C-alpha cells in the first residue's frame, strides 16, 4: 500500500470527499459544506492510494491556544491498516504548540484516541444543530 499525503486543496474532488464521509460511515456531508469547512481549517490532511482518496481529516486552530481535530474519516476498505493512527499523528504534530488539542470521538472510538494521548474531559459541553439526534447517537448525555 503506497499512500500519498497532502494538505493542498487545489485538486480536491469535493464529491469524492463527500463520498468518503458517507462510506466511513460518518453521515451525509454535502460537498459545498466540506469545501467551506476544509478551506477554513488551519490544518488538513488527505491520503490517496493510486489517485483514490482513502482518508481525510482536519484541525481548526487559532495558532496559539486551541486546536480542534475533527472530521477524521478512513475508507472502510482501508481501516485497520494504520491510516487512522498516521492521520491523527500528523494532525497532532501540526497542532503542537497550542495550549490544548481537543476532539470529540464517535461514541465507542474513545479508546483509539486514548492511544494518542487524548483523555476524557470532565467539563466539555456542546450545542448541536440537532440536539435530539446527537443525544440519540451518543454524542450528548441525556438530560
């Protein structure tokens, strides 16, 4: 498996990226929305194998205080090959120097991120556009 990593947006096929998130499976993320969020992220990484997008992730960062790693996606056919670890390692390395690096994990994946030094926060809170759906998917504690 020869993987090529990049952070450039120049040749991104936003429909292909949207397909990656659907297949990962991380839900529906419209191409135009992905273009906006990746363009506004300080750090981003894309992995290709033979010209096919197989992994992606990004970090919103302010350059000093906080970097938020999010939208980590690996094509199912490539999961279990170390791509997720490589992607997180790269985004953490890019985020070094920030006072804190945070993320929230898909429920059940917390152990994966613990291997990279992440620890559960005791005071994190969130407002989701769909609070009920986020609660049902395990992202929010029930009231």
